[in-house]
């Protein structure tokens, strides 16, 4: 079904099918295709397309200085066993189709879920997005299933994304790229937020990563996504993220709020007046609240006169100024004194990889040997 220069169109209910014999063919065509100029306020709901190369296509073919394709909605609809479920593109580099909504969409595809080649203000909420293994000329190999190219102000939230535990290889599940997508002088994707999705990945392999942020993109936030291997939640796998050249507006939060990192370190031999690393956390990008306890373990006859501790991003140095949970006490101790470090909040949202946080200790002591040990816990805030 091709609708040219259509405005105010409502498609409510029904099924369009290319027929199962067309599945996997390069020329299987498009199910519902809105194209042209002055194409505003169209709504598709409760509708199914099947076996097409593209389930739903929105193409702005506007010449310069004319408006194109805006305010398009896909509600409670589906594309079954198609090549790509949704494609949005524009023939003119100076215009991006805008105001698109896909709400509670069911996508069952071989080559792509959403190919947003040129779009602004795209909202994808909920729904299920499934990947099929190769059939005919349709293959997931090397494909980006959510491809945000010349895209700005994009929200992908609350979706279930899965390969149905089948052995499938893709390039990425979500690709946020600076590619021009065939439009000269293209600019990178910007203001893209990927939040609170469930990603089921058993049997999935990637040639890039599950979520890719390319250099040249900006304002990208990835947060609160749950990774599961056959419905068993766990930390993000090693191929979860490829995060290039972050800008000041981008942030990667790899885990969920409430995640815990705990350590219990063995005793460390101390040197009088020297700062030692008593225990180390490895914290993924995000915001963490940390607290710890340091314990003196003096040998018989050892007298401790200064006891100091803190969190530090350096393994053999106290923070430059008082802070980061620092304490320093003077006195005279010969037993197992315990002191608290923190709590202190670390903001690693702009980091591309895990950051070390050290529990450091120092002491002034005489006549004998001294050890310290520590226990600590960091809780992810976001």
C-alpha cells in the first residue's frame, strides 16, 4: 500500500501480507509506505504487515524549501517475519522528518527493527523486538537492528529486545552513529536516550557490540537497561557496549540502581608514614556511594600515634584536600582500632570504562610491625 502526499489518514485494523513465498526475497516490497511532501498527522493502529522487505516505510521526497513527512504514529501494530520493520528516511539533506511515535509495536524481523536514517523527535516505547535467523537473501549478519543515523531527540524506552535464544550474529542491536546514511554533509546522531530496556542475548554474537556509540555523536545517554541470558538477569556482558570519544553531554550507566560492589581485603603490611593501598573497588560508569572501614592490626609492642584513611583514585596517595571520606586521628593505640571511611559519592558518568577507587591508609608508629585491613561497599545510585 503506497500513500503519496497523504495527510490526516487513519489506518485502523487489518492485515497486509506479501505471502509466505515472498519471505526472504530482495524484491518483497513494502507493506505500508507513506511518501511525498505535505504528509502530516497520519496514524496507523491495530494493523499487521507480513513477509515484506519493509513493514512500514516513511519517506520524505520533498524538494528544497518544502515541508515533508511529520507527525506519524504507529500504535499497537506489528510487522511479522519482515526484513526490516520500520524505516524513516528523507531524500533532502536539509530536512529531517519529525515527530514519530512507535508505541507497543511488535517487530519480528531478519535485518532490522528501526532504520532511522533521517529523523527528529522519534519516540519508541515498549513493544517486543525479535530477531530471526537468515532466510533467503535476508540475513541479520552485519546488521544494526536499531540504527540511529542522522537522528536527533530519540527515545528508546521500555522495549524487550531478543534473539529468542537462537545462535544469531549481528553487528549491533543498537547503533548510534555519525554516518551520513547517503545524505551529503551528514551530522552525527544527537540527544539519543536508551533507557530501561530488557535485552535478552543468549546465543547472540556481535561484530561490534550490543549498544554502539560512535565518535562524532553527542548527548547520548544509556541507562537502566537490564541484560538477561535466557531470562536470568546479570551484569552487562563483555560485548554490551562500544563507547567512543564521549562528549560532556553523553553518559553511560552500565548497571541498574542498587547494584552493589563489595570488597574484603587481606591484611597489608604498613610502612611508617607511607600511604598504602588497603583495598580497591572497580566501578563501572555511573554514580556510586561508597563507605568502608579500616582496621589497625599492630603487632605486640607496636605503638600507633597517627591513624589516617580515605578513598582515593590513586593507589599510593591521599586526596589533595580533606575529602573523599578522609579521617585522621592522633593518639596512642596498641590494639585493633576500627575507623569509618566515607560515605562519599563518586560520579563516573563520563567515563568510558571502569574506574578504580582505592581505600588508602597511613600510620605513624614505632617499635614493631603494623598491618591494616579493610571492608567496603559501593552502591550504584544511577
